[in-house]
């Protein structure tokens, strides 16, 4: 089953879509990667969810990626005596370390590590940005603010501090437990929340130790100051527009999104756009026109994947949301302006054989009208380079490693197949032809472009480019029932 689009779709699983039947339906509707959110439920629930995904994978015979999203630190206020207060514009309000229930003058804010990072004039946003305060006095035990925009405030609402780099690590004790669990389950991607600095990513990479890809979620404005350094130590990134849309000015979010996509693409790192993409479809069977345009803009910018959150986790129309996203991506990618938009800015490659080969593959594909680019990869690096070039031909990625085949399901344009390794140039070309034909990506008379690293089995080196013609007799005497194994 090869998709008719290159942009990938990620869907979050939840109460509406936790069964094996629901997961299979979502996959057949167009999902390439499933997100497991550790902010809700327990590890036993997630273990069953992951097992259901793997069962679907076995049934459909195609690699499926799993992304476990760690919760990260959550800054929240305590309780109120009556459960809720209403704050008025211009009034004074205090957040403190006092554990007693609050009132309309104060509330507990049990995060002592934050107090030293707050300064007079800092902004505080509560309840997803609905309440706005400015700090008038900051101490080690209390923070006194003036309410600029008031409103109702209830127990345990979140607090955002957009102007502060907080002395908090991205990984909490819960996150470490969940990370170990995810790695034990053999998932392909770990999404790291609350990234503020490159050191957050380095710590997570040390713990992961190559067992999964690390995706850094950019949801704190502070991360933008170290964006390239953060991406350098990440395997992928996400424009997490939830908290980012609260902490940054709303008019800045589109430019921030484009900057992150542009930077990630230039560095050859997969980039996901997430949050509120089709949010109206939580309750409605069709999206708004503005939501369709939002998804379309992310695709025009060259995002590797677009993500559904509550739409597929708790929504009333999860399958319809996936179908809509699939239709949008397919329509945009068939638009004549799509290719121009993808390549309107030249990506500066490195002066290496690897980058030169993959850049040449895109040019030759266009010149010859080749039906596909076939990449052989052990680590995934050859395929990532091919995807960075955003060729119009599909990219068939062959790898002997199922974990790599699954992991690459997140990446733009890649159709991954697990296949037995090759040991010679002739075997490589023959296999490329056969698998391209079986996967419906080439037919008799077509030409394909093959890239790989020689000697085989050495990760990280792409040094071969070959143009091969499909003769039509390549499948004679070869097995026809291909699932995970491509040959």
C-alpha cells in the first residue's frame, strides 16, 4: 500500500481510537505514524495501545511508526476555597508557596524553582493565555502581579511564563519512567516536551542512546534562541503550536512556524506541524475553510508531516479528519505551484559526496522523468538526504532493519520496505527493480534512480548513483507475496 501523497499524517490515539479495529481503520484512511500521549492514562493502557498498533502492522504488512510523546513539566496553580474565582482588570493578585486554598487575592503556585527566574515586568499567562498578568514584585516566596486581562480562574489551571528561561529540565521523574517504558516497547520516536535549550536535548539523547529517534517539540519561545543548536542534537522537530501560541504573540506564530520548517529542512531534519489543525472536526464532520488553508500552508512550506491531536484522540469524527487531511495533502501536492513553493529557497548542502549524490539524483530524476528514486540504507541517513531534496518522484527506501523502516514512516516522500540486505552491486540493482515493480512505483519501460553507500552495511555514506531501466522480466521466478520483506 503506497500513499498517493508525500506529506505524512500523524494521528494521536485516545479513547475514541484505542481499539485494534479503530487503529486499522485510521491506518487505511491514511495515517502513517501513531502518537501515544503520555500526559493521559497509565503505562498499562499504553502497552495495550502499542500492542494494538503492532497487530495492525502485522495484518496490513507495512511498517508503521509509533511516537511516544512525553508530558514534560507542567506549571499549575493550586486550589481555591470555592473552586473558582473571577479576577478583575487592574486588581492585584499573588502567587505564593503557601499551600492553603486560595481566594480572589492569592493562590498557591507550588513551583519553588521558578521563583528565582521571575523578574519585575515579566508576563504571566494563566488558563491557556485567557488571563494576563504583569509581575510587580518578585520574591523567593511570592510573586505579586497586576491583572491586565481578568476572567474566571479555577483549580489547577496552567501557568505560562513567556519571557523567562526557567531553571527546569525538560525531563521530569515521570518522563524518565515513561521514556524507559517507551524504549522497552521498542517505539521509533520519542517526542520531548518543554525544550528550552540544547542541553535539554543532549540529556534526552544520552538516555535514549540511539534506541529511538528524538523529536524536539518547539513550544517555548526561549527555544528559538537556540533553534539550530537544538536541531543539531535532535533527529526531528515539531512546531508545537499549543503552548507556543500561548507564550508567543499570536501574530508571530505563522512566522515562527515558517522559520522552524525552513531551518529544519535546511539541516535535513524532519519537521512536524501540530495542534489545532482541524480542531472543529472534534465535533463536526467537516472542517472550516480556515483550517483547510492552515493545513495547506504547512504542506506548501514543505513540512514532513501534519498531526491530528484531539481530532483523532477524543473527537467524534477521527476517520473523517484523517480522510480530510489526506485529501488536502493530495490536492496541494498535485498543484503546479507546489514544486515551486518547495524549491523557492535553495537549501545549502554540505560539500560532501553524500549530498552531491542525492542532489544529483533529484536533478536526473527530473531530466529523465524517472518513476522513482530507490535508496538502500542501513541507518536511514541515505533516505533522509533524498527526502531533504524534495524530489517529485516517490522515494522507495529499502532497509534490512525493521526499526529503521518504521522510523522513516515519519519522513516526507519515503515509502519504506524492509528487505534482506544486499552484498553486491548487481544484487542491489536487481532488487531495486523488483521491489519498485511490486510496490506499484515502476512498470516496464520506466527508469529508476538508485542511490546507496558502498561498501554495503557501512552506515552514513552515500556514494553510488545508478540509472536502471525496468525490462519487465525482473519478477520471473520470484516470490509474489511480499509483506515486510521486499524480496
